[in-house]
C-alpha cells in the first residue's frame, strides 16, 4: 500500500470514527463534569465554614476522578462496594470502542479495505482509530478538572494534600508533583489503550457484545482483586505507590505490563485478521 493511500485511509478512519462522533465525547465531558461539580460546591461550603483553606487544584480533581477504591479485603463486615464513578468513566470509554470496527467492515470500511489492498494496513488503521478514540476520551475527562480549577482560580498540577483527604481518601501532598502528574496523565490512558486494543481484537474473534462484556469483567475484577495482572488496578490511585507506599503499584510496572498487552494485541490481531472470513461474518 502506498504512503498516499495509507494517509487517505487513516484520515478517513479518524474522520468517520472520531470527528463524526463528536457527540459521544461531549457526553463524556458532561459526565466527568457532573462528577467534579459536587467537589467544587462542597469545597466552597467547607471554605465558608472554615474547614478548608483553599479550593481544590486541577490535580485534586484528577485524583478524585481516578481514585478508585482501596484494596478490598473480603469479610462479612466489609461488603464489596463498586467504585461507581471510576467504573462509569472506564465503561463509557469501552462502550465507545464497541461495534465500530465490525460495523465499519460491514459498511464503508469494506471499500477502504479494498482500496488499502492489505488486511494488515486496514487492521492497523483500526488500531490507530482506537488510539485516537482513547486519547480524545481522556482529553474530555481532563477538561472537566481544568474547567472547575479555572472557575475557582486554582489551576495547579500539585495535590493539596491532607486538606483534600475528605474527598481523595488519602494524602497525596507528599508525592513528587512531577511523578504524580506523569502517572495521572499517562497511566490511566495507557491502561485504557491496552484494554481498547484487546477489545478490538476480541470483537473480531467473538463479537462486539462479548468483547465489551469481557473488558467490563476485567474492570470489575480489577476493583475486587488487587493484582498487577488485572491492569485496571493501575488506574486506581488509592492503590498506587503514592497512596500505599512500597506496597502500592508503581508507574514503571504499569507501563511495562500495558505495553506488553498493547504489542501483543496489535501483533496477534493483525495475524488473525489476515485469515478473518469477511463473507461469513456478513
């Protein structure tokens, strides 16, 4: 496939799969904003009564969205409580991934496949779409904390520390600001990208509904079980080294595990799609 054709198919992919679906990203922004709003109004109230000295920073809002839950220890007196906010954001992104690759293959994507003249190139374009989709989704999530911190005049990449423990359930003030910022910005995005590329592969192997169900189960299992092999744990900062010290999950381990999954999903997916029976699936 020539570089010119490759550029055309990729631009078409990004337009049809990302730009033309702008409304689903706007909804994600509103959902993230809806989660941040109670923190903003609550902080204003606590400032008025003297229990808080300053409004939350941009980092505080980000940590709030990605705090997840502490390590769950099953016991009769400790029922499992689903971290709904963390789960809702992640499942929404997984939902935006579902169905598009296979539905596209049954429609206009078939013409793109013929024009690309290579199945590997077509599948790699779907991987590029999944990457762009995840990146735009997280951009929308990040915009909500930025908006509320601008509204309160406290835009900062540093965590407030103990004063925000009522919302964050941990003191992140002692963490290295640069390391914390890198982890908050990069690790959830990389984890979601790994699971999205795995979901694209599973969609062709099984079906969109089964692919989404498996990814949803991974997210739920990640909340219930504390292990680096359920990579959703890396997106919960109450289970990170910043909240748990040496017992918490580290940034480097998260990057390595996620990159391994990303590479495996892309390579195995390309090989599988070479023998994928398009006519039978239609």
